[in-house]
């Protein structure tokens, strides 16, 4: 029987040889997942023998990872702002940069006030990560989370229920904001498909082969879905309501194709009549998030 330490070292070697960027961390997460312990617990158990059945299951998941199946898809979950979200092949693996979008969304919400129930709409909810994180952080808000994919809606609903948020987060299968009433929302937040077509083939295998295309592909310049959202977002937001979008950013693609998608999105918002249009960078310093608000009414700075 191999020890935990030996099994980890062997897995790390295999993952490194397969080109996995973080072989040790991945080896640890995979074993922790099988043993159903925290990753830190492995360090104090390196001398423990690994039963044969467990070693066989471990070898199996390590093999899947060497084929560049994403770690989160093998584990079946990802953490997002401290919440554990269940994943299937029908939803995007939540990305760390989207946590910054949630941070901005929380800052853009009206301050809590007695009796008020701000309405947030999460468009393209996928796993439900944004909707759940906002509802978890702000107990006074209602969230409508929409996705055009029925399979994604099922995953989001399961996550909402697992986190006990079903009384305040309502998941709806619909195209963008078409099912929502006029002037009903205080905040629309959306991480919609935004990758330009030319980028898709150059993505890392973990993304290209495993994230649903419906979650990625945004047409020639990546902005097809956002363009369709803007007029209806104006209809659905209250006066002074805020629209907050994640974009591919003002950056280079994996194939070194340049884009100024954040700037282009800002221009689209202004052209659609949003005011106070501003941008923010992600943790890597890439200008990626764009906000604007509908005119008239008191409004607040996004
Ligand atoms: C980039 S993923 C984002 C998922 C999730 N919000 C996140 O941040 O991880 C985009 C999501 O938008 C959904 N989507 C694509 N077109 C849509 C549309 N017309 N209406 C609603 N949702 C759409 C996709 O099914 C996918 O779940």
C-alpha cells in the first residue's frame, strides 16, 4: 500500500508531465476530495497508508486530470466567495475574477433601509454563483437569476436550495431579461458569454473542451449577447438603477489577439443611454468590469 505522501508525489509527477500548471495543488485537492477531508489535513497524514481501493480511485481521477479535465469538474464543485457551488458539465466553472464583479455589485446596491427589498437580476446565472453570493451577503435583497439553458437553471436551483436561499433567489429559464417587468430592478449584474469567435480555438484545453460553448461564445467581437441585453436592461431597471457587466477586458487573448472589449462595452452603454459609465480592473490589473446607470431619479454612483 502506498502512503499518502508517496501517492501525492507520484500524482504530482504525472500531472506535471501532462502540463498541468499547478501539479502539487491539484494532486492534493484530488486526494482530499476522495478522502473527504480538507486539503490541509493531508500534510499531517503523509505517512498514512492509502488503502488499495482508495489508491485505485485516486489513480483514476489523476488520470482524468492528466487529460486536462478541469479540477473543479472532477471534484464536482468550486468555491466562490466562500460558498461551495455544485457543478455539472452544463455550467461554467465560476472564475475568481467574477468575485470582484460581485464585490462591485454589493457596493452598488442601495444601502439597507427598513422595509426596502432591493431587486437584483443576475443574467446568465450558470451555476448561480453571482446570485447566491449576493443573496448570501445581503439578507435584504431579492434576486432573480436567469439563464437560457434549462440544464444550467437546474444546477443553479440546486445550489440555491443547498445554500438555503430559495426564499430570496428565484431561478428562471428565459432569454436575457425578457421575462422581467418594466422598471422593476435596482441592479442588473451579468457575466454573459463574451469571448470573440477567434479566441475560442486558442483557449486552454480545460476551457475549450469542458466549459459549455453557450457560456463562452459571444460572436465576432464577443459582444453579441451584451448588445441584445442593453435595450431591455434599460426597460427593466428602475430610474437610477445600475447595470454591471463582466467583459473579456482590455487585454490580449490566449492567441495574442488584442481586444478593447471593456472600452467597447463602455461605448455601447453610453450609446444605449446609460450614464455615469465607469470601468474597473480585475486583480490582475486588466480593465474588465463596466457599470452604468439609467438616468433620471436620484440614482447613485455605481
Ligand atoms: C459566462 S457564463 C457565466 C455563468 C455564471 N454567471 C458565472 O459567472 O460563472 C454565461 C451564462 O450565460 C448564459 N446565457 C447565454 N446566452 C443567454 C441568454 N440569451 N439569456 C440568458 N442566459 C444566457 C449561458 O447559458 C451561461 O450560463
